[in-house]
């Protein structure tokens, strides 16, 4: 038997692509595929049905110049809606590009797809589960829609560790526990658009919906609706970064006093909640630490750990501080003016400590927290300094 299969082998192995071509090409051309191969695969009955499908989906009238397997594509599309093809005319033979669904976490051959159609095995693996096997235990319908929503809303797709934490909190939600969606938002600093990105100018502080908050307002309803459709109860928290008003240089940079800075944040929070259209809760992040002194104590602890580089969840192989700094430099230059690189590195470490403090406080104060972030996705890892808290971030726009 093995010798008879030699024509369908490559480097001593039988390949799916060669098998698929060896079976389907003869059917499309009106004659029987190799009997030895059909018997080896055990698909004699399926081959008969393939001939019927080829005729049913226009094989007899397939016009010259059309892809040879076009009737097969149509038959597959009828059962796998995500299956797509595109045709580019290239001389006498059209070039076809296929977008195939995943079956059992792998891209199947055309023959495999047809066999699945014939056998009624039309359950595709959601692409997000293929990319993130840690989501394997989630229901397919939730994973599939979540993958689509994350793409539509322009979410950053991070390393698998983050999705492992996400899977754990979603499992609790599916079991009936409530999830807390927490969105930290920056003050309403002035900004300008540069091409397809934005740039903070820090010329003034507004009392409206800031750049980051606007992204959250546009995103949070979609995430909430997704979870609701799958029976996951949520509560929403908009967390204002009031601690930025503890820095006198920042307050003076935007022409405010500490009191006016805080008052504008309160007005911004009211406007965010009014436009969000969800029963969300508004908090000042430092309130979770019992005010400024508590906030400074928590960030100081985080800063000490980060500076010492003995971080249990943030290994040097996972976080390249230099690359994070380079991504943040345009922001720091606009915020703090021209300074030596060493001072920017110090500012970065201070901000990393702030993100670590937020992760710690969110984890302590909220049940089943899931951070939905809209600022800079390169800061995601620092939420994990003290614990692994689920975090999803939009792609950066500044």
C-alpha cells in the first residue's frame, strides 16, 4: 500500500495538499480519483457526494476562465460562512487566494473541508482560540464573538499570559459572578492630531471628555453588550487619574491650581458618565488608597520593587524598559520639556509604579476586576507587579 502512495508523498510523507489535489482535480475534470488513495482515506462514499456537490453548485456550467474548484468553494461557503476566496486574473489561469476557517485548531485542506461539509461536521474553531489556546475552555460562541468585537473595536492583542487571566475572570462570569469593568482615564489635557495619531500638548486642562476617556466612551458599551449577550453580569467603573494633580509641575504646566485641577476632573467625570449611557460608577483613583498620602506610600513601594528589578511577575525577558521608554518619549517631551534621557527614564519608572499601584488597588477593592484601558498599551505589564489582574487595552493612538 505504501509503495502505491508514493506519488502523493513529499520527503517520504503524505501531505494534505497533494492528497487534496489528487482527489479533487479528477472530480472537477470529470473522472475518478485514484482508487488506491480513496481506499486509503476511506472516503469512497464522500467522493460520490463530492461529484454531486460539484454539479449542484454549477460544475457543469462552470465557465472557462473560472477557478476549477469554484463549485467546491460555493459548497463549502454554504456550510462555513467564514470561508472566503478572492480571484485575481493572471493570464489564462486565475490566481485564487483562500481564507479558510480553522478545524480542530488547524487550517484544513480543501478536501478536509468538503469531507466536513458532507459529514455535517461544520463546527469551526474560533480564530482567537487558535491564537490563544488558553481560551480553549471558553464556549466557542463567546470566544468567536469576542474575537470579532476585539478586532472591530481596535483592541491590542497581547501575549498569551494576559488572555489566560482574561479566561479565568470570564469563567467566573459564566458561573454567575459579576465582573467589574474598570477604565482608568487621564485628565482632559489638550491635544492635537498628527496624521493618524494624536499628540498631547499639555497647553491646558479642560473639563470635558478627554482623549482617553473618549475612547472608553466609544468602547465600553460594546464590551458590556458582548458580555451581556452571553449572560455575564458586569458593573462599570470610570477611574479618574486624579493623582496626576499631586504633581505640582503638571498642575502648573496646564495653568491650574491643585483645587481647580481636581474640580475640572469632577466635571469631566460627570460628562463622561452622562455620555457613556451606562449605570457606571465614578471614582478618583487615589480615593482607593485613602487619599494622597496613601497613594504616595503605595507608589513608593512599587517604585522600590521596580528599581530593584526583583519583580515576580515582570521578568526582564517580558518587559524591555528601554523600548517602553522610546515609545513614551514623545509624550514625555511634550509633558516635561527637553531633558536628559536619564531623567525621562526616571519619569518612566515613576509612571510604571503608578500603574502597578492601580493594579494593586483595583485588585483589592473590586470583585473580579477587568481593566479596559485606552491610554498606552505598552504600560499593560506594570499592572501585574503585585498580582495578575486581567487587562485589555485598545491599540495606542498617541
